């Protein structure tokens, strides 16, 4: 007998669709099941679960596609911004090697983080304090890193913070879509298992009809 609980989603959808089609299209099968409580209304409950599961699966795939796109976008944006930040940070370390105050304000003595949240914090502090101090901007400008360039780099860091929020939102939505799909899938499994169990009694004397539901007669 088919183990419904172990079916992958695609196989489960195909099996449940086949069962419902067979029960509703066969007069003999429909009558036998109706005698055990599976009338049109009850079969519609199963069809609704199937339709909802298909829709939830589509939504889940879309949400994960959105999450993937958001992840690609932020990874690329951070990679680009980090090249500029790395350049500015290295130049600032050289320019302000003897300025303890600048080193503290710009977090130059700290290692550059790999975790995004920590990277965002450090980069944001660096550009905020750099641009707020005219003397710092003047020094950077002597080596081609003008205020306009520094402001552009700061804007890129701010944009990453916004992309980070968007990526987290997409991740949460993808996880919620999975939870909702799996909840409907669980309900559909229970419904279909129950129908299968009842069918073994309703069709005990009609093994050819049991085959249409992929059910074996109990020994």
C-alpha cells in the first residue's frame, strides 16, 4: 500500500489529484464511497485542500525566488561597496597613522568584519565621522578622494542597509510561505489517508476499484 506520508510533494499532488478524479468520475466508485460518508460535499473538501495546496506551493516557490533575488542584490551591492570602503579605509589608515583621535573615530584599529551587520555598523561609522570632520575630508581629498566621492560611498553603504532590511523581509516571507504550505499539506495528507482507510472497507469486495485508489485490500 502506498505510504502517503512519505510521498514527495510532487508525487503527493499527482496521487491526490488522481484519487479525486477517479472517485468523482466513476459512478460505481463514487456510489461506494458515498455510502461510507464520502458524498460530493466531503469530496469537495478534499478538492479544496488540493487546490489550496497547489496555490500555496506556487506562492512558496515565488517567495523563495524573491528571497534569492534579494540575496543576490545585497551580496553584489556589498561586494561593490566593500571594494570602495576597503580603499578608503586603507588610505585613512595611512593618512591618520599618527592621529589617535582619527583612528578611534573611524574605527581604524578594528579589523574589518565579515558579518554583514558588523560590516554595516563599521562602514557607517567610518563615513559618518569622516564626512562630519572637514579636516578628514581635506586629507582624503589630497589623494583624489573628494567629498563627492566619499558621499557616494556613504550612500552606497546606506543603500545596503535598506537592501538588508528587504532581504530579511523576503526571508521571513519565504519561511512563512513554507509554513503555510506545509500546514495545508499536512491537512491534505490526513484527509487523503482517512479516505484511503475508509476505501479499504467501502471497496473490500471490489478490488478492481481499490486499484483506482492505489489501495490494497487488508488481509
